[in-house]
C-alpha cells in the first residue's frame, strides 16, 4: 500500500517539468507541426516527448535549464519520428492534412524553410518562431553558441537566396 502512495508523490523536477510542459504545449506543438505538416503526428510527437521528459525528470541536473532541456527532448522526438517515417530529410515529408488552416502554410517562407536541412531549419525556427536566445538554442542543439551563431547567419543567407529564387520581392 505504501508503494502506491509513494509513486503519487512527485519530485520537484517532475512538478517543474509538468508545469513547463503545460505552459509551453502550444510552442512544442507548433514546432512539431512545422516539421511534420500533420496535426496528428505533431500531437503524437509532443505527447511522446512529454512522456519522455517526465520519465527522465530525475536526470535533469540543473532546474534553471529545464525549459531548454525539454525543447531538446522534443527536437529529438521530432527527429526520431521523422526517421521512423522513413524520411531521409525533413523536407521529404508530405503534408497529408486536408483543410488544415495554418498561417504559415503554403507561403514562400514555408517552402523556402522546408528546403533547408534540418539543423538550418531548427536554428531559424527556434530563434525566430520560438524567440529563443542563441544560448538556449546552443543547449537544445548541443552545440557551441558560436557554432549556432554562424549556423544562423549561414541559414538566413540560404533562406534569403531560396526566397529570391522563388521570386519573393521585399
């Protein structure tokens, strides 16, 4: 009987992680949707990522990095899902939903972003759509902050070139 009750008590990390998951659910969902282009797949990714984050709560070393730690788990789950789907790159995923309304869908920007490789997409999406700092992105992607800064600069140049190729005029 005592074991049942002891599992119901949550650790400080579990409470913290659950709070962040609830607070940032829409952000995780948007990120997953931007890669999968499928609402059900995006919801599955966030659900699995949340499960992994709560299950691994004990491995969180520093609670002040909990938010970026969870984003990293979500990004890993996106990549895991994409590889399970058999995609060789993230832009090989086809949009399957009909009647889906998304303000970024079918725009020049989305098509240009989708043509970039996954790390270039990630750094741009995390910086501009999720409004993260370069330091946070570096922790999520497990890269040096200067590497992230350089990747962002190069990714934006590539994105600008793709936009110009498609006839986008400022």
